[in-house]
């Protein structure tokens, strides 16, 4: 019976440190050595293929450890939550080149979230002159893995992620052909706005300059009409289907999000750097 993930990846193996508490990955790893399956083991030595441990019946009190040496194969050591033979970093497109060109040259520390109430994400941070940086958040309370600069190109893949709600801006701010304010042009004059508000043009400009009136894409004489809002909803089903089909052809994943009133969202992932084969 498997208790934890086996440490037998052909890419690389997890190597615990001296003094660390570990577990073994399978039930038979314990029973074949006359040990309890839930027993903790403290590392006292490690070489290429084996780990030497002591039984730790009271893990927090090293003085209670059984001093009898037990040697186990390194592949039986269970890997920590979040540790992987190699990693994929998902990031915004703007930081992808920084990770490849800067972080790879410095080394990267991997931190697995221990907040079980959430999605338990993984955080990645670059080393600073070989030193570990501080934790970015309380949920990343320990260093899951530290990958040195010479191994980064072999153990990391970098994927840039573009994600956004599909709005009228995505569609190019299409005007409503039936809009009575702009007559379908998509633009309104500031003079017209002043007339609607029943005030002088100078008063309207004064309110705009004070930030009491906010206008989109304003020039000295006109601005973008608000009628572009809801453009996706006004599209017919066949036109919307063709739009989504084209987005998918361009590499986007399009899906409907039913929460927050419901909206359409698109996401695209691009591999910026792949593991060295």
C-alpha cells in the first residue's frame, strides 16, 4: 500500500538534509523493517543511494530518538508536498523573460503553500547572491526546494499566461447602431454632453478637470460613447460562436464563468522556455 509518493523519478531524486524528519513512501517499507507505518525517522546521514536514520518516537524531542542506525534506500523516502522532479512556472507575459534571463542565473527557491483552506499554490522566488529570500506570505512557511543556477535550465519550464474577461474593449469598443446619443458612431461631443446636462460648456469642462465627470478616450472636443458596453451580449449567437471559434484558432481557451453575474473569459498559455531535453 502506498502512503506517499515514491522518490524514484529518473529526472532527479529528493534528498533530505541531516536532522530532518522524514517518512517512507510505502507500507511495506516499514513492515519489512519491523517499523510502525506511521513512525517518523530522523536523518543522521546520507550518501548517493541510501539514507541513514534513527527512529524518532517523539519527533520534537531528539533526546528520545532510538540511537540504532537504520539504513534505507533513498527511493523509499517520501517526497514533501509540493516537491517535484521539475517545475512549471506560470506567470504574466511581462515577467517571463526576467525569469529566464535573470532568475535562472541566480537560482530559484520553491515554496509550497501550507494553507489547506485555499488552493495551495506554489511560490517561486529568485535567490539573492546565493541567499534565500524572505517568505512572500505566511502560508509559504518553509523552503520546499532550492534549485541552484546550474540546474534551472534543466528543471524549469516557463509558461506565460494571458487571461482576461471578454469585454467590449476586447472587441474594439463596437458602438450600438441604435444608440440615440451617438447615432451609432461611437463618439459624442463634449458640447452635446453640456447640452444634455443643461449647463454651459465651460461648466462641463470645469467638472471634467475636477474629476467629477469621467469620460473615456476624451479628446479636446469629443469622447467615447458608453454604448459599447454590453457589445458581446448584443451579438447574435451565430456571430458570437464565430468570434469564439476564431479566438480558439488563435490559441485562446474560451469559457463561461457563471459567478459574479456571469461573464465570458479567455485564457492563453505560451511556452516561453521548455526544459532542456
